[in-house]
């Protein structure tokens, strides 16, 4: 028996039991897309549901109750989790994800005790980097479960939790884009390439050297900054219809979609932009300072996960 | 004590702590949680120091609230200038409210820490629905490991301090962050190897079957269609509701089908004793009495706020006695 690293996928599937067909990637992608679509509709409901509810003579208004939307989100989350765990989890990944989520929960607890300026939060860095290294599915689980577990740890359980889980899950899921771009440095002479490639940083590099690397790392920083704003903008949506205030920036039943978006934009700029700017700057700072060493460690552990003894 | 009973104990205590800002009740709950925590802790379990956490959390929370919330009658001093958030009067009430928030957070942490010490991760996992076994296991590892992360951070910080390292800025966290991350991931490797050695994932497929995926997809599609019908189609409310219910049934069926792939057995079954039933009844009665009865107007409220002018919090003896029911785990151990 020769100890050689062999190319095996990060996500290993044992054969399906007799009588059951193996899962397909197409079905899986469709489940993800449809569940996310329901999530998106639930989030943007304040913009279009009041108009529709008026047009359908009242009964449609019940389809906009907060309880209904939270139930819908929970069902979609349940479907997404079932699908994500089904294709992505093995013992190594479960242990790794559990530990990373624990670290994020501890960071959120520290943030609760000692709040940073504005919306600064240290928990997003690991969510982004996990999605970046391990792909969209693991990124989604990392984001959603980080918020769930840390809500238990910090006592932050409430009707906002499904929204937070969805948004953080999307953050991790979209970070998976960075894991699918071809590697920057081709690794000749090694058989364990392919599945754990990372465009921005190769574990064999000690720092970003060339121009392409800098551009790709810049893209990751821009992505983190964008999510600093997006997270706040998306999360505001669930509470915005319930807040009373200046009529120019408040939600009102019967608004047209365009008016709703306009008022929300004013509300966001007036109340949340500077707050979320701290989140965006914080994400960029954390990634700039800790991103590369953390990526290097995550890549090293991913390589360890793929190591198997060949026959 | 059975796992479910520990959950009832901790979530009941946390729910009461989260629903009051009365410092007297919070101090009582914190003391009760700490007593139970010390009783369940074995010599090999370290956990985090609640006292140390309180000494950090309460003053910091008080200071942060005082400088960021400018509300209250008793002005201590005024921060001049036009600094966003910080400029304005610093009041005694805001200081007190921040301290109470820190106390509440410490109480929640004490309850959570007790739960993580009392219930082994494998017991957490048993409570997860079978369809979500992998997610449940991940969560149980995370919840069991969270207090260890804080203890590890303390160890790393002490070790670096011996070498002369001081945290002055964000950059100085790197020598603490990297050993914390690497050490934790090394531990996750050992954990996964132990799981594999014990046969985790060896006997059945972890993957969702194509049939379950089909059911998931159909359930989501019907749910979305039902919702759209409720909203867009005139007189389509009932049809839409029917489709939504059908979608929910299909999703449930997908979960049932996936659960069939994840059988789990227990070497030792937890058995409820008469004392456990008594404790469960005591805790349920306490939570109901303290949380729901005030809303019905048949019991005094837990509500207290230091705003707009700081006053002494009230203390109802009967509520105090009722909260002592959270000492019930001591009866079980005795």
C-alpha cells in the first residue's frame, strides 16, 4: 500500500440505498434556486404585496402577515438545509463546520459584550472565507448556522432570526463564486489539484505576488464591502413596514412598487447607510489584516481533508 | 437529568432573563444558574469564568450605553461637539440600563454554559429531527465547543502575554487569532477521525435521495404557486391555501424520506423518573406563572425600566420564591 494523495472530491457520497436513485446536481441546484426565490420574495414582500392585496379584494392581505412570511421562510430554510446537508456533509466537514461556527459564535458573543462602531461585526469574515474555500453549499450552512447558534449563545432569538439566517446564508453562498474560478497558479507535479483551488491565494504562496493576484484579492475585499451594506439593507426590510416615522421614508399600505423602493432608499440612506459603512469598512479591514493567513490555514485543512491512503 | 429537562431548565431561565430588566430578579437568576452550574460541573470541566465575564460585560455595556444613548433625567455630564452617536448628555439612567443589559447577558451566558456542561454533545444530537442529523450534529458540536473557544482564547492570550505580546490595535489580534483558529481546526480533525473510527457515515448514505429531492422541489414549487395564487388570482385564496398546504405536506414527506436514511440508535436510553416529572412540572409552572400570568393581570409584572428617572426596582417575594424553582436540578442530583 502506497501512501499517496489521491484526487477525491471534498464532498463524498456513499452509494444510495437500493431502490433510491442517486441525487442529481440539477435537482439540487433547482431546490436551491426555488427556496432562495421564495426567500427573496418574502424579503421584498413590502414592495409589492400591499398593491396586490388591494387588487385582490382583501384576502391577499393575509398572505402578508409577519407570521405567514416567517413560516414561509422557515420552510424554505428547512428545504435548503436538508438539501445542503445531504450533498455536503461528511464527518470531517461536520467537525470542521461545527468548530468554525463555534468560533463565530464566540466572536458574536464578544461583539455583544463590546460592540464595535456602528454595524461592525467580526462574524462575517469567517462566513465569507468559508464559502470562498469550501464552496457555496458549505458557505450557506456556515452563514445560516453561525447566526442560529450564536443566537442561542447570545440570547438573540426572535422573529428576525430566520431573516438573519437567510441573509448570512446567502452571504456564504455567494462567496462560493470565488471557489469556482480557476486557480491562479497552476500546480504542476501534484495530483491533488482541482477541487480545492482558490483563485486569490494558493497555499503554496506566502503572499500576493503578481498583478492578477492583487486584482482577485481586491475583488474579494470589494465583495466583503458590498455585503457589509447588503446585509444591513436586506435585514432592514423585515422591520421597515412596522416602523412609523417620516412619511417620506415610511412604508404605507397601497404604495406602488416604485414609490416603495424610493421610500425605502430614503429610509436606508437616512438611518442605516453610515451604520452599514462601518460594517463594510470592518469587513475590509478584517480581511485585509487576517484574510490571507486565515485562507492559508483553511486551505491547508481542506488539503488535509482530501488526503486519503491509496491502494 | 434527562436532556429535555435540561433544555426546559435553561431555555426557561433564559426566557425569563430576557424578558425582564429588573436587576433584582436578574441577580437572583444569575446566582441560581451559578449554583446549579457549580453543582453539575465535574473537576475535568473548566468552562468559562462567569465572574470574569460579568466583570467585563457589565461595566463595558454600561459605558457603551451611557455614551451612545442620551436619554434620562439625571445628567452626569455632557459630551461636547457634533460627534455622531457620542455627543450629548450622559445620563445615570443610560448608565444603569447598560449595566442591567450586561447583567442580563451574563445571566443568559451562565444558563447556556450550565447547559453545555450538563449535556454532552451526543445528547444534543439526539434531539435533532432525524432528517437533520448532520445539521443537528454540526450544531451540537458548535454549541459544545463555543465555551471551549473562549477558554482557548484565554490560554492563547496568556501564552502570548508571557512572550511580551500586548493587544494595542486590531493588527495585534493576529498572533491570538491564528493559534486559536489552527488549534481549533486541529481539534476538529481529531474529532472527525474519532467519528469515523466509531463508524459515523459507514452504514448509510448521507446524501438526499433523488426521490427526496423531487419531493422537496415539488413542495417548494407548490408553496410558491399557492402563495402567488393567493395574491394574484381574484377569489384564488382557498385554492392558493390548498396548494400551500399540499406543498407543506410534500416538504414534510421529503423530510420523512430523508429521515429514513439516517437511523440512529442509543446504547443507553434516557429514562424519566418520578422526580424528573416533578421537576418538569415545577419549571413549567414557574415559567407560565412568571411569564404569562402578568399578561393576564393575575400576577405582578417583571417589567422595570430606569428611564426616564432612576427608581429602585420592586421585588415581589412570590416571584422570587418561584424563581428558586430553577434550583430543582439540585434535587435530582441529591
